[in-house]
């Protein structure tokens, strides 16, 4: 008799509803939801008083494999992700080498199949060098194309700085085009002005002045105008300003949208008030901006102008971070604590559990056309996250799973705890312990059909 897991009497948060039910898992799939009779082959989990979410799907991470594995790798960071309730992720192309060809993409899939505990997919990188090949490629080979972070190895390759390349891509590429939207020419002008005043010692609090609202807004506006002209499928990554939120629509369902966007959790959590305390540790690109921006982003998320929450998990070593302004790397690790941050907002009455699940589970699956993930439905992959909403704990060095060993959230107390995470029906994370010998799967997605 095959083994099955029966989660009993648990509070499901799914598809805009909250209800108490039992969930039966077998052969990697959700078999049944409702009131279920116990059978001898059932492993029982008592879900009384606990909440069950579909596993979180993180639409933007940098797990650093291959080539930058001193910062993190597909094993360490996927493990941290799972402890944070994340069961699937899409990783960015700014590794070494950059993922600019189908061959390097295949190599990354191969590494993930041997190292990633969570389900995975990857963006194909696009820049000025490979645009001609990208527009000829069969788009069923990748979930989307992106330029995110590629300036780390080659400056000036961001699409936002190259309107002709962007236009060529939008006119010809049928894939989702996910762009990092900042105008480097504005950033460089601001950098120069601050350098003249401070030399290399620019205080971190000026990061949002250098990587300004103007730089973000102008880039996003131009990308949207070009995408509309060519009817391209554009996704703007990690939005940071209240001003940009007004460029997006909420009067059509996500499934019909040609232009979508996301917010990364640190832009909801931190504001310019935190630079004094945390300095370069919260230096991200695009920058953490003002309290008004942070509030505007949350409002736009609740209003459905912003479609997704991602982490943009971007680990660097402490040594790489604690440098003077120009030397300090932008980015920080977040994937282990994203759901926790959002649940804390729930505790503060700022967002509902249903909305969290919509933005972190359902919408990533819909937007990236994933097959049978992102919902608690019969026949879907059993990617599930069990949460205790009333179990306080504090982020500390000892409970971090990131290879880089630090977090900008150290010392933060959360009121909710992720207790168990199932990936493809396997209980990979169980109250602080891991099953480390079962790897995730490549995420299936439809190239034409859309998920409802
Ligand atoms: N977000 C960041 O500040 N850094 C990212 C790159 C990026 O997303 O631009 C990284 O790879 O470190």
C-alpha cells in the first residue's frame, strides 16, 4: 500500500477563502480536500489551529549558481527558501557565466537537478550582445527573458538604457520580458555630483537620492510606452516608487494583462528611515526609498496595480557589503523571511491572509503560466506551507540558513512561524530539520495556454 499524508483539521488559505478541512497527499499530488476518513496507510499531521498555504512561488531570486557560489548556491539558498515556506523559485541570469545561451541555461538546470531542494526555473539573460539570437529562439525553452543584474559583469547592458535594443526585443520576442527599470544615465549623473562632495564616503542614506525616483519613473514609463506600441509582454521587476504605481492598471484580470509588475518584500519592509541603523546592509538596486513610497507600494499591492510579491533574494558576503559606497555590493538575502514579513503585516492589520496568498502563490503561477502549481487544488502538485500564526521567534545568526551568514533582519521578532514545508508531496522542512536527499523539479509552464 502506498504511503499517504493526511493533514487533518487545518485552516486552508486558498483562492480568496479561509476554511477548515483535511488535505490528503499521495504520489506528490493533492488527492483530496474536505472531510477525509483516516486509513491505515495515512501518516497523520494534526493541523488544528494551524494555517495551510499553497507553497510560496518566488518570481525573482539570485541563488548565485554557477560561479558566484561564495555568496550562495542552489543548495544553500533553496534550503533557506524552503524554511521560509518557498517551494518554487525563478532565478536570475547574472551568474558567472551570465546565462545568455540555451547551453548555459541547460547547464543551470543540470546543476539545479542535483542541488535544489525546491522547484526551479530560470530566466534567460538578454542584453545587447545576444538580442539577435534571443529573438530567434523557441520561447518554450525558458519561462521568460530578463536583463536583471547583468550590469554586474558588463555595464550599460540594461535594457532601460538601450531603447533601441528594448524596442527590437519588444517588437520580436513573444516571451515574458522582465526588466530592471532604472536609467543608469540619471544614476551616473547623481553619482558624479555626490562623489564631488563626499569622495568615496557617500553615506548610505543618499543611495535613494542617487538611484532616484526620476531614474525609476522615466525608465518604467519609457518601457511601458514601448511595450504598448509593440503589444509586448512586459513585466517590470521590483518596483520601488509610489509614482510608478500609477503607470499600472487594475481594471483587468491578471490573466489578460500585457504589462505587469511586482514589489520585493524589502521595499515594503524598509524605508529611508532605516539607512541610519543599517547603512550599506540595505543598499539595494533599485534603492529603498521613502516612507511615502513604501506606503504607496503597499496600497498599490492591495489595489491590484502590483501583481506579485518577490524577494529579489540577492546574497553577498558581509565583507562585500561593509565597504564604502561605490565598493559596497547592492543586494541582500531575504528569501528565508519574506513570508514572515508579510505575516507580520497581517498581524498589524495591513493585509489579509487571502491577499498574501494571492500575491505570493496564485499570481506568480498565473503570471508565469505554471502548470498545476500555486493553488491548493485536487490534482495539483502538493507544494504546501504549514504556518503557526501564534509562535513568536527572533531572527538571529544561529537560525539563518544563508551561506553568507547574515540578514538585515537580525534582531527582528516575528509573531508567526513556518513549521512545515512540503515540496512535491515530500515533507522537506519539518520544525527546523530537513530532508536533504530529495530534489525539486523543473517548473512546467504553458507556452500558449494561460492558467486560470
Ligand atoms: N537587487 C540588487 O541590488 N542586486 C542584485 C541585482 C539586481 O537585482 O539588480 C544582485 O544580483 O545582487
